[in-house]
């Protein structure tokens, strides 16, 4: 059993708040069934630091992660603060590329969900089949599979494929979202995963599908802002934390 003395009061209030939200995001990913054992990552930039980030302790299940167990690393994936937990520097390759290129991004979330990988293997990618898919299509890039993401030479291509988008489909691999906050990145992943799940089920029905008119797809960005009242993920985040408090408390330790 992993144990970590509480870091509350030993780090800045701003870092502690980020730790709590990030630990919650990991547990919510597990709660919704998007985790892949101990693999994949969610990373968050610590404001005011010299490219320091928080990431999961390698080997812990997402449902076990706490605010104090999160590991502080640099842009190369090396630990910059004492921690008994290991990290996976190779697994930070994708995240480090995005964080280095997108100063507007605080959080990068990557999953290997079954539905996400299934759609990433479909040639046409995300189809305009649902309202959820329209929000994704309004800000979506694609990155072709180049093998396990260990090669730094892949970073420029990945960054170029993401561009200024909030969603990136990693072909034959999984899903990635970025956000100005942890709440935003989580909301985007919720929409991404929902779009993929709906698409997989719709295609499995074996009937002719009705796709949303392209004119509606083109104008969805403005509608998306109206739906979230310009608040992005922060509108749903407090409720998600309450849900987590009922289902799997202890993330804020």
C-alpha cells in the first residue's frame, strides 16, 4: 500500500489547490472507466514555477491517487522535489511537447479508453453524429501513430497536429485534451469520450446513419460558449467533486 505524508501546508496554497483538483481528475477518470491500469497521464503546470509540473506516481491506480502523492517534475520528466514514488519520464513525452509549445495550456489529459482507441482506428475519425461530437469537431486535430511515444523527434509533428485545438485524436492510440484549467481538460475529455462511445454504438447498429448538417458543425463554437456560459469546465466541476466525495473520498489528502 502506497503511503505519503500529507503535503498540506508544506507547499503553497496555489499548488495544494492544483494537487487536490488533479488528484480528483485522476479518480474521476477511473470512476468513468477511462483509465488503463496505471498507464497514461494527466499533467498540470504549476503557475509561477520554472516549468514545473505535477503528474501521477507511476504504479498507483488512478483511483488511489491523492493530492500528496502527486509527483513534481520538470519538463524533462525528472523529479524536482523529494518523493518516494517513481515517475515514468518516457510517459511524459507527449505532455512535455504540449506544455512546451502551449503556454496557454495548464492541463494535458491523455487516455487509452476503449471507445477512444476504437474511433482513433477508424479512417474517418470523429463523425458528426451527436451534439457532443460537434463540440469536439469545432476544435479537433489528428496525429498519426508513430509507435510508442518515446522519441523526441515526434514532438514537433505532434505539436503541429494539435495546433491551437483543444482536442487531439492520436491515431491507433487514444485521446488527448488540453485546457486552461483541470476542469476544462476534464470536460473536454468527457465530450470526446461521449462522442466516441456514441459513434461506436451507432455504427454497431448496422443501420444508415444521419449526420449533422455541415453548416451546423461550422457554427458550433459560438453555441458551445453559450451552453457553458463562458465558464467551460468550471460549471460542472463542483458537482463532479461532490460526486467524487460520495463515491471515492480521500483524494484531497
